[in-house]
């Protein structure tokens, strides 16, 4: 069984000089100073006594060495001869050695007694074993923009480009094409998407992506000299790397969960790209009819914006004001003001969604009119100019195709074309697809 730790050394801990044990009729400050001075003087006396004893013990040890050397010399010179005088000298040396040893034992006992009864206090309880100063070479660098948002670290492998000073994105400058149900995420094109279809219809339709998002930013004028540009991750790279993290933050319902999430991932969520992402997500949710989801996303967006504004006013990193911001939310008047800001932001989102839908409808109408004007009937094109890479005429080939394939080419729906091919025999499907490639209706 292992031996337990001995705590007896802490039995003599001396109370601090400023303990409130003074008589009410004695002035406290004078009593504290007197106690402190008495302790210092007692320790000085004990230390002087210890040094004196140690010095006497060192002198006694030195005398013991000299006596032992004399004994050795006498024993060596009188191995074959002895007389009474030498015997008396030897006995005297032995007596002196015993006396010195006895004196040293008494002195050591005194030192042990001092150590045993030593009073521990704040001055002698601990000591500095190692002391060093560490200087951060990047301590003077500001890792936040003038708008109050956090900036990524310089050693981030994915950071590139330089931001514009004072760059800001607001609701009135956002451009979103087509209704989508989720925040768009960049992805690699598939083989089917890379294929093109060409139909001999006199009114070809234009295929547009259903997930296209563009952000148009306004650059604010900033007085004074331009700040040094700081490496910053582009919005595309940000969504590629952190879209899932921001989406997770968008779904948080209560304040505590949002606070803890920001404390863990504030280096990402407090960047301006994250604020822009939440801004666009709010608009898309409203355009797609997800009103409740839009309200939650708008609230989370305002949390980021308010933290950035508070950091800007204090001229500090936004990560330093996460806790102060949520502490302010515990005050009813501040919470009411914050909710008013969220409601105002929601109304702006609603108004912008209506305008944006009208813009999209107008844009589509204009595209259709332009396509109608630019449309050319292939039958009017000379045959030698419309012949495909395999030497076949697309008009003649199109007329020989099954009705399901003709409808798929006219609608430009790849899925309908695949469905039509799957319903055929393999030999028949291969025959028609080869003719489509040779005439230019399909790019292999």
C-alpha cells in the first residue's frame, strides 16, 4: 500500500497580515503594519541565527578534519614505537572529536527545530522556479476589418485575394436568379450536365441553371488613407469550405446555443462572408415561401451584424464582444431594441423579395423575346451548312426519330431523353443515338 501524502507541513500556515483580527479600539492600518513588521523582524532574527549556527558547524567540521589528519600522522609515525606522551595526545584528540561531534549534533537539532516550527506565509510559501517573457510577433496586427468583422488568419492555405476597404453588402444590392429551396453550394458539373442538345425547332429554348447566386457589393467611400490590404478568403471559397457550418448556425433556436456555437466557431462565423451568406439565405427563403425559416435566419444574421457593429464601436476583434453582446440581451430594453431591428430587417427582406421576383419575371420575358427574334428555322438554312460532323442532315434525322425523342429534343430535357432511350431496345437506341451524333443533334 502506497504511503499517503503528508500534509502536516501546512499546519503552521500563518494568517495574512491584513486578517481582520484587530481590536475595535485599535486603528486597523497601524495594526496591520505592526504585524507585518513583527513578522519580518522575527524572520530576520531566525535567518541570522541559522547562518551563525551553520557557520559554527562548518568551522567544527573543518577542525574535525584537522584532528583526524593528526591522528593518522601519529598512528603512522608510531606504529612500532609507543610512549605515554603519544598516548595522552591520542586520547586528547579523541575527546576533542567527540566534543565537536556532540556540539554539531546540538546545532543540527536547533536547525531542525527551526524548520519544524517554521511559519508559512505568502512570502516564503512559494518561490519562482522559472521566469520568462513570451512576445507575440503578431500582437500589434489587427485581425478585424473596419466594418467590425473578423479576418481569416494569414496562414490559411485557402485565403487569397484582397478585400476592398469599406466593402459592404445590403439587401437592396443582392441579385438572385431562380427560386431555390436551399442555399446554393458550388459543385462540379456532371457528365450529363456537360452534354448539349440541339433541336431543329424554329424556337429553341434556353436552358438556365436553377441554382445561380450572384452578389453585387457596394463600395463605401472611406475618409483618410487606405488601409493596408489584408488577405481574405473569397466568397466562393468560403461557401465551399464553411457552408455546412453556417447552415448549422442558421438552425439554432435559443440564445445559449448560439452563444456557445459562436464561441467555438467565431473565427468563421464572424467573417463578412458569413454575414453575406446569411443575408442571401434569408432572401432566398422568403422568395421560396419559407417564411418561418426566413425569420430565424434573419435573426441569426442580425446577431452577427450586431456583434460586428459593437466590435467596430469598441475598435476590437468581434470575438472579444461575443459574451458582452449576449449579456446585453439579458437586459429587457436591449432585447427589445434588438428584436425591433430584426423585425425591420425582416420587412426589408419581404420587400426585396417582391421586387426581386418582378425583376426575374421581367428578365425571363426579355430573354424569351430576344430568343424569338434570334431564332432561326433550320429548314431555311442551306443543307450543306447544316450537315453534322457525320455527314447527316439534322432535319432529316429529326423527322425519323421516335415521337418521345422528338419531344425530348424540343423541350431540351435530358431526363426525358434518357427515359425515351430506356424504353427502346438496346439496338434501336444505339442506332438512333449514333445518327443524332452524326447529324449534330447530340454531342458525344
